[in-house]
């Protein structure tokens, strides 16, 4: 009977020691949560506090990615503006080239007209010379 008493007493002692350890661990965790809860940022749960450094890294990484995206967007916007300016400049150059081409075509038509007029005169002169030669008997 005494053996049973020792058996139960030892088991209950061991059980109460385990209970004490579990309670102490839970109390320590609770205290740590309270301390970290004071340190945490508003809007975060106590669960998130343990991962605060990782989240800050992610937040920093997210902000860094956001800044990179904005910088890339700004760069693309500037490139688009440059391309638009270049396109407008190219259109102006095209218009200038078309104007110059039209002017050259007008000059060419005038030259062709002059050449045709000269050819006509030459034909007339040749006809007169032929008539004079015929009249002179050559």
C-alpha cells in the first residue's frame, strides 16, 4: 500500500512539476508577448511581432521595389516624351523634306519647260535654216 502511495505520489509530483514547467513557460511567453506588444507598431498583432524584422525587410524590399518601379516608370515616361518629341521633329523634317521635294519638282518642271522651249526654238531654227538652204539651192 505504501508502494502505491509512493507510485501515485511520484506520478502526481511529476505531473505537477510538468504543470509548473508548462505554466512557467506560458507565463514567460505571455510576458514576452506583452513586452513585444509595447514595441510593435500599431496595426500589427502579437503574432506579427516575432516576424517584425522579416516584415521590415519585406516592407523595405517592397518599398525598394516600389521605388524601382516608379523610377522605371519615370524613365519610360521620359523615353516616351523623347520619342514623341523625336517623332514630332521627324514629322517636321518630313514636312520640310516634302516641301523641298515639291520645290525641286517645280524647278525641274520649269527646266523641262525651258528645255522643251529651247528644243522648239531649235526645231524652228533648223526649219528656217532648211528653208533658207532650200531657197538658196543648197
